């Protein structure tokens, strides 16, 4: 099956205070129709930058240096603004990372939703209020239908977030939804509602979803396939079961072991210290090597490439022979 989205060797940099830093280092990923793909990784690994590069929504100090961004076969990088305007919001919906800032506090919610739907609904539906009513029913928000003439502060954060998912995923009827940490700021009950909603939308509408999160439990509940991103690189990719049952990259393993209630039959990875390092632009080795408990000489010398591994791909010099299966952590680190 042809992928809906095929991102190939995307490289994106930011310029700040006269220096250029690479946020996304040549990453590739694909999304098939109706598939839910997770992108996980710590804060600063480049997840949002990758998605915003696809949508052409980067700030002015950012630059996509190279890569192909094929959506339904069209390269969005070279397609020009007119094409991007028809794709953005209409064919690829976005639930942004900070939803509260998506609503203007001084405009009634119904007016804002109407405006978004007029912008994003490709079929030019004329009865917008009927579209809104249908949308609210579909996402289980009929209860707020009578209150849409209120201002945003009169709704709960969870209601606003569900309204945004509703507009982006249902009202606009896209083929693909980018959900960038849609549950991070919400309490667990509301987060669970949003996850259920996304899953239902996939099942009912065949919507493909890219779900960005650092919460691996949500990823396990929702996704078919997972990409693990670290410091601007994809370090592992696989179907959700193989990522959770047989993580191959030490970073993936550390992320999994950081889930408090997780039962780990394997020897637990030492808790990951530090953060996504500020890498030199001309790094020589694996980005994760400075934090990796099983790194050896080559890890500091050569950048590992993503290579096929059972059920997916992994970029680790120590796979499959070194440090795997677990139990042979080197003594001399
Ligand atoms: N507007 C910007 N200007 C300069 N650097 C930026 C900008 N936005 C992001 N960056 C840098 O790019 C890198 C990747 O950031 P990005 O926001 O894509 O990460 P993320 O994986 O989405 O993190 P989070 O989980 O916190 O959302 C980080 O080092 C970040 O500091
Ligand atoms: Mg982000």
C-alpha cells in the first residue's frame, strides 16, 4: 500500500543568537492510510519540529535544509504556499501542543469554531451550525452544544481540547491528523477520554494519525507503529508490540523502564540521567552515547544507521551482539 505521508531524510535547523543548531537530522518516517503512528522521545528531541516542517508551520528562524515531504505523492516542501494552504488543516489536521493558546479569550467559542471550519472544510459545507452539531454529537460533547456562545474561559481545559480534536479531526474531515502531545496538559481522566476519542475516530472514519507523546502508556494504547526519536534522530522503529516487548535500542529500553508501574522481566536499565544533550554540530558518534550505559568505543566514533531488526529497525552499534540480550552490561564503563 502506498503511504499517505512519506517523509524522507528531513533535516531542519534553527538559527538563534547567530548560531545554527540542527533540530532534526535527516529523519524518515511513513504513515499509511488509517494507521496510527506514534513518535516518542524526550523533550527537545525534535518531534514537533518534524511535524511542523511537514506542514510548513515553522517559525522564521527555522529552515528545512533538505528532505522530501511526500503527501499523497506531492512534495510539500517544494509545492508552494497555495498547495500547502489546501493541505494544512483540510487534508492534514493539527491538534497543536498548546491547545489553550488556540482559542482567543475574547471571542465566543462558536464564532471561533465556525471560522476554523470555514477555513478547513474542503467541501464548503454551507450549514456550518449543522456541521458543528453533528461534530459535537460524534465526539460526545452534545452537552456543551447549548453553551457555545460562551467564552473559552467558561469551558474546562478538557472540553476545549476535545473541541479542538473535534474540529481538526471530525469537522474538517482530513485524511491525516497530527496530534502533538494532545493529552500532556490534561488530568488522567480527560486524557483517557481524548485517547478513546482518537481511537474511535480512527475506527469509524479510517483517519490516519501521527500521535506525538512522551507518555509511552498512551502510545501503547493507541498506536500501531512507533518511532523513537532522540536528539533529532530516529533511533528505533517498530510495530507497537515489538517496541514494548522487545525494545532494541538502549534509549527505548530506558524510556520503557521509566514507566513506574511497568513490569520488566528483563534486567532494568539504570534510570536515565541527564537530558537530550546539546550536541556539537559535527558530532562523530551516536547521539545517545554520552548517556548510554552500554556504549563502547565505536559508539563515540561513528554515527549508527537505522538497520533492519526483527519487527522494525534500530540504529545501535551494539545491536544485536552487544548488550543484547540483556545481562551483559560492560564492567568498565
Ligand atoms: N523556535 C525555536 N528557536 C530555536 N530553537 C528551537 C525552536 N523551537 C525548538 N527549538 C529547538 O529544537 C529542538 C527540538 O525542539 P522540538 O520542540 O521540536 O522538540 P520536541 O521533541 O517537540 O520537544 P517537546 O516534547 O518539549 O515538545 C530543541 O533543541 C529546541 O530547543
Ligand atoms: Mg513538541
